[in-house]
C-alpha cells in the first residue's frame, strides 16, 4: 500500500486534483492541502498528528498564517528553530521529509 509519492515532483503533479490520494499519510495529506492554499483543511489534519512532524507542520501553518508567536511555540514542540528561509522552501523540505522511502 502506498503511503505517498516517491518524489517532490510526484507530489506536485497531484496538485491539480480536488483531493489528495486517500492512501497518503496524514502528514502528506496536510501538506497537500497547504500547497493548495487550503489552510483550514491542512490545519485540521495537522493538529491531529501527535508527533514532532505534526508539530512541525502545525508550526509551518501558523508561520504561513503570520502568527509568529504561535508558530514559535510549535517549532519549539517540534524541536526545530524558527526558519530563516521562505515558506515555499519549508514546504518542499517538509514534503521531502515525508516521501515514501520503500
């Protein structure tokens, strides 16, 4: 069973669809909605991912929203420093961290 794409390009190739593939992991589904600009759907998924990755995605979303304080809280929970690079770069890093490795 696939849990996600095997490359960033494969991830991006699905962004024309209405929904992410159902067999993708929750982090990838959250990132897919973020890439589509659907903050609410992405946040709804991210806040239910109780791991450092979920916290990192949650941090990214609050950074994207412009809520620096809340983002900082979630970066701390994720064990990450507040990034000094673009939101676009962070999204790509997050996707690459969640790609299928089998």
